[in-house]
C-alpha cells in the first residue's frame, strides 16, 4: 500500500511539473501581444493574445477580437479541452502566426478562460 502511494504521489508531482515554466528575465516564454502586433509578425511566430471569440465562421475558424482589432483564428475542437466559450468570455489563446498570400491568421495550440 505504501509503495502504491509513493507511485501515485510521484506521478502526480511529475505531471504537474510538465506544465510548470519560469516566467521572468531571460525566459523564453511567449509574451502576450495584441492583434495589431500579431498580424504584422512573420509566419510561424509564437503569439499569445487576450480577448474574445466574436463568432464562428466555419468548422474550426473563428473571429477573435481584442482592443486593437480582429483576426481569424483556427482552433481544433480538441484544443477547447472541454471549455465552453461564449462571446462574452475573455480568453487567452496561444499559437502561431499562419501567413498566406492574402492574410495572416493565428493557428491556436491552447485556449484558456480568464477569470
């Protein structure tokens, strides 16, 4: 029984540390930016944005808005991670810029509600 408890404790601690990160001087964490700044970045640039999803435009495409503008974002259904989001909810999204001939959009890797 004691051995099982140690395994559960070790597994729990290990899984928590997988999501931990240092944020501060010298860190390589993604800094929050604005839509206006993000759409000017190079293809594959990592971004984090805070704002709202205004509407769904197709299966995995949404219009995202912050105080500086709007941008199309692509969010795979599994990236919602069982979180329900409405246009009134403020969210933080992280992903990368996806540039093509006509526009920049953001391909989202992670989404979280901001309380």
